C-alpha cells in the first residue's frame, strides 16, 4: 500500500513508521510540521529505508490537498495533534482547530481522493471521568464517551466525523485506537520520546532520576484510590505501534471499528515513581502538589475486544520494561 503518516516525526508516529519501514513493503510518506516532532527522528528512520518526508502544517489545507492529488494514497495513519490536557483547558480553541478542524479536513480529502483506510490516533480521554464502581473491571469501548477536557472532546469530534464519513461512503473504512498512557522507547534505542518540557509521568521520572530535573511533582494525593494518586494503564510504545500495523491488516477483511489499546493493568502515580526509583537505583526527590485540571482519578483499559477481534498480544507488558527503556533513552539523549 501507499500510506500517509501524519505526525510521523513525533513520538508514537515515528515508532509506527519504524515498524512499517522494517517489517513491510508499504510505500511511506510522512508529513509533519516539526512543531512537536523532530527531524532527528526522520533522519533515523531514513537509515532503515527511504521514504518521502514533507514538512507541512495540516492547517495549510490547499498544500495538504496537493499532496493527496499527487500521491494516490491507499491508507492514512493520523497522529498529528495537540495532546496536553492542561494546555487544552487553558487554550481550547487551539485544540479544536488543530485536532478537530484539521482532522475533519483530512478525512474529507480521503473521501475526495478515494483513500480507503484510515487509522486514527484517539485517546482514553474520550471517556472522561468514569464512575469508579462501574470502571473497576476496566473501561470498555461500550462505556459512554463523556470527555471532561477540550483535548478529549477534540478527539471525540474526529471520531464522529470518521463514523459519519464511513456511513456516507462504503468504500471508506476506519479503525479508531483509543490509547491509554504510552511510555518507553524502542528497545534498540533508535527512537524514543524527544519532547522538551514533557509532562508525561514516566519521562519526567526518568529525567529526575538522571538529575536533568531537580525534583518532580505528584499532582494530587487525595484521589479516591488506594494511595490517593491517580491510576493509569501504561502501555509500551512498541506494543502500541504494533496495534496500528495490525489495524491495517484488520481492515482488509473486517468492518470499521473502535478499540481500546492498553494492558488492562492500573498503576498509581506513586507506584510508577517507586518503579523508576528501583530501576534507576536513585531515590530522587518528589513533591506533592495540587491537582491538575482535567485529570480523572482512574483510567484503565478493558482490552478484551482488541485481544479477541484483532489478536492483540503485547510483548512488553511490564512497568519495569517501560521504565527501563524510558530511562535508557534519556541517558542516550544526554550523550
């Protein structure tokens, strides 16, 4: 296939591109505006095999359309988006323009130019704040989508656009992947998360263990959980990346669908911090501070659907492996 990967210079997009380049014969085009992606990731991917990289912002609709007009894509894997929850609360319009409007335009171009498959990078944030009693066995895809922040809403709107587009055109199919918390780096340490001023817990913990940060913060210890800190389902980025390749194959014979992508295991913030301390051998300083806006207490996947229908079999479902690869990646960045 001829595949367009938007946001392919970013953290998750570059890991998916790496798998595509290493394990398939698909022709690849990556577009990224490099606002949160990195040319270093593109250069590393180029060492695997060649592909076309185009620096463009998805808000430049006429430029994006010219790419579609010249290429004849068979599939789009769409990552390019803004994704920081607190920022979305402070600047919601940025999220509705970049995530929702640009996403809808991209889907429209797929319909116009006959692109048959669309893999969408969505988020567990679409579930909002599920009732703890109902979510104790994990959040399934049948849970009501009721996001509590603009980031989650901006992604959910794109899900609706995809569903309506597929309803209107039976030659267009999609898989929506609702990510839980993604962390770690490729085991060969060729690519990882380069984001500066990152807010992701495991990256921040790794940086604190290495002395890049003087200390780290836990945002709230008064949540209704066993140690008062938020519980999340952490998935290794390589397992998440593989689910995108599987989704492309799934659409060869199956109808459009939506899947949670997680391990179905929850860890508190304090448990993650203790694991990083153990892996690094450093008892780094941690400070408790107030809650951040828009953070639900518990988000853990029920992943039975993706295991049953797509055959999802994770290879790295260990918090220790996730923390260790994240730590080794940060060491590499330090030189």
